């Protein structure tokens, strides 16, 4: 599949299975496909929630380096909040590792700010190109959510600005050989901002892994035999808006008392997790809601969960793409999601998905009741969703497109 020679270094904030999110899923699957095509694709990241050093996750080499959050006066609670959200770390060991990486052909950074600046500067010194991959960012996040994300450092003196200037963090997008966006709306906005060589590249999924999953495995593992349940898989975070689904499910359960709601996802905002637990208790849903704190990417229970669910619901308030929709489609599970971000760009309401408006609990409840009560609509969404993901979103095809971008950059006409 590839004639590309040398190493492609992927730069991330963190990369640990028990704090897995959508970006990690994308980078892991992309790097694994590149490795299968003969392109060395190690991941360079900080040692958040891990020890420094190297390990293999499947065929992907992950190298982790010491880091810090460059603000004065951060207490342990603030540091933990930054770790859970990824923060904006500084890692000089990661910078030097890029400088001395053998056979470096290209740097593929999946983060901006300081680590993106490190990737930019290392690429300039090594005289190799770099690309930046946008998995959602500041310009796609509503102001209230951005304020919550930056609350841990509010009022703190940021001594790391000096390194931001040194590494040219504000020029990461301007100097990149290519900008890759997972959402069409983001790609359009990048072009409007004058960015060059912008590519819309949707996320992918290993269709067969989900299509052939066995539902019994997940049901038996969590005592859900003969139970109908709604699945929501995303990190526990205010951006993912699980509180809305809890409220909608409370009304849904009045006409569907035997159904359950299952959340799967690592906790990235502990305060929001507590709010969800409090709301579940307030609505007396303790026996009807199950929260599973994340599954490792290679866990067979993950595709089994999709396969076992009657419905998949994504109530997110901010979503540049929505890879979990592809996974649900591949498993043949009908999907309801919020009409936000990149979701309307690759889905068709009423054909392969039902869309609900942002923060509208009543509409979300109505959509859930509509789909639960219509086997014919369920079959339609299953059939069309599986056809769509099979035709356009298998990871092998996505990786081939990435390789073409690399090749065009390394061998310009």
C-alpha cells in the first residue's frame, strides 16, 4: 500500500488505555494501519497516568516522557483536573526525543499549543515536514465549556508562555505542510481562515470487528441477560452532556419501565461525574442506570456492548465528528445523536440516524420512544448505517488517504 520510507512520529498529550477517548481511538487505529502497511508510526506523548518509557500496544510503539503544567501556584486538585482533560503540558524530553529520532520522515501532531509547537520546532530543525490533525479544538468549543476547561488555571501565572514563544506555538497551523480535520465544518472554517492544504478526513472503524461481535459476552459480564438497554459510549465530561440523557431516560422509563441505560466511558471531569450520580439518585434511577468507567480499546466487551444494545444514544453538546456513531453503525445498532458539530455532515436524519436538537430533553425522549416503538424504523437505520460505514469508513481506506497526503507532502510536484 505504501512506498513511504522512514518514521512518522505521532505527537499526543497522553496515551493510556484506561483514559481512552475518541482521539486515542483514531490515533491508535491509524498508527496500527500504517504499521501494517510498513510505515513505522510510534506515538510520542507525555507520561500522564503512566510511567515514562516505551511500551507496545498491539503493534503500536508508545513512548512516554516527563512533563509539567507550566503555571505557578497549581495545587494537586488543579493538576489532576488538567490531567483528566489533557491540559496544555510542556515536555522538553519529548522535544529532544523527536530531535534524535532515527529515520524521521514526517511528524504528525494531533495536538496544538505547546506540544504542537514542539512538533513544529523539531520538524524545522530536522528539516522534515509536519502535519497537524484537528480532532476538535478551541474554535469548536462553546465559550461556557471553554471556561470550564480553563478553570483550573484561571488567575495563575503562566510561565510556560516563554516556551510557547520559543516553539512558535501560535504558528503551528500556519507552518504545517497540511491540516487534517475530522469534521467537514472544521475544514471549511480552516479554509475560510486562510489555512493552506486543508483536508477533510473522517474517522474510521474496523467494520468487521463490530459487525461480528457477540452480544452475549457483554450481557453476561454485566448481568444484562434478557434486558433491553440504551447505550451511550463517551468519556464522562460536560461536553458529552450525559446529564441530558439521564433526564430524558427518566421520562422514557415511565413508558418503558424494564429498560436500562448503560454509560461506558472514562471520567475526564470528576465534578461532572458526581453531578450525574446525584441526578440519578434524585430521579430514583439507581437500579436502571449502569456506569462502566471505560473499556480498553482491544477489550472484546467493547464491540459486544454495541451489538447487545437496542439503541445507541449520543447526547453530546460538542462533537467534531463522532467516531462512536461509526462503531454503532458497524455493529448494526440504530443511533440517535445531537445535531451538533460534524455529526450532520456525515449522517442523514431519518435514513441512517435520528437527530435531536442540542439540550432538548423532551425531543430526545420523543426520539427514543419513536425508535423503541418502531421495529421497521430500527431495521431501516440498521441497514442504512451498516451500508454507509462499510462503503466509506473502514480504517484501511482512511489510512490509504492519509498515506496519499504524506506522499504528496514528501514528494511535491
